[in-house]
């Protein structure tokens, strides 16, 4: 270690100016910072989210259920602007004590229940409606294995590679190189698997596909962090094939627009309360 290299202090202290672009949404404590109730619509499911990959998982799932004819899956999707600190309000923290989007209230039964963590939401909805999760056998095991693979792997893609490549105050070669290597490995894992499988769990479209597509599909198309050339994602041809196939699904086209606040306005639906809200959008 050189004389000028960073050396950790004996006791860590929070430096609020040392967080990069998203410094205002990261803090070392939990709990609410302001009092504010969440809005509640008329539908069975109340979703509080933003159109990030984790948010897209749930809106795609809900739209897929509606596409199958499950009218009980109707939902209100309320915009949670994490840049403004909406996730730290008392109402949001009551639904998700971890202050991360998405958060959901299931009001379809007499006893309302909160559901947080996107993977838990996918499982909850799949089991409630009996869709996109095989009931038993090897297919169910495979689906859950890939679902939890995504939950464990994506932080390396997002908080690791994405942060240091796109959002850190200054580029750090070691960090970018370390996480780029890991993301390339993950892309290779998916590409090798999809060489022999139509979908993640075999020949069935499941919550594993719904969970993985918003993260790794976006990466396969070079959209996520605009790092396609850097990572040479076009080389993962099986992953690209799978990505393109899922992108054509009507429910996916709708779900990816919900709570989206960036890009072309024709591809944004800030809040979703009825199917007619998609009228006029690029779906």
C-alpha cells in the first residue's frame, strides 16, 4: 500500500458528502424521516414503486396475471420517487421497513398484508393465482433456484458494477474491473444455460424469467448503464435471443412502462390505476 492510499479509520463515520450521485438516498440508519401516509386506490393490490429493474419485475408480473384473465390481480401503481426520499416516509416504512422499492399491500382479503422484496412479491402472486410457478417437481425447484440466483447476483450488477461504472464520483479502475469481471461471469452463466433451455426453468415461462429479464435482459440489450460495448454483451447470443423473445410479450411491454420517469414520454406511465392508462403509449 502506497503512502497516499486510503486507509480506513479505526471507527467509521458517516460522510454525507462522499456518496456520489445517489448520496441523498443512502444512510446508515433505518426508519422514517417524515410523516406521510401512502395513497390507497380501489384495487386489490397497492404497489408503491419506481420503474427500476426491481420495480419492473412486479409490474410485469401483475400485467402477466391480468393478461391471463386474473381480474383479481388489478392494481394501483403509485410512483415512489426515491430521489425525493419518498421511501423514507412513515407510510412507506410501514409497508417496507427496509425503505427500498418496490413495496406492496395485498388488500384482496379481509386481513390486509404487506409484502416487500421483489422476489417475495413474485412468489406471493404466483402462489395466490396459481400461475408462473410450477406446483411441484423439478420444474418448481429449478424456477426457485433461478429466482434466488437473481436475488443474490443482481447486487453485483447494480450496486457493484453499475455504481462504480456509471455513478461513482470518480472512476476507480480496481472497482470497475472487479465488478465487470463478475458481471461477465454472470452473463456467461445465463448464456450457457439458455443454450439448452427456451426459458430459465426449461420450456415454461415462470417468475424466474420475470425476475431476471429486467436486469439481465436490459444488460443484454446494452441499455442498462449504457455498458453494452464495454461488456461486449452482443456476444451472449443465447441471452440476447431469450431477451428479445420476452420483450415481445404484451404484458412485458406494458409492465416496463409503469412508474417510469425517464426517457421518451411516450414510454412513461408515472402511475397506473386502470388498463386504459396505457392508451396512447408505445405498447
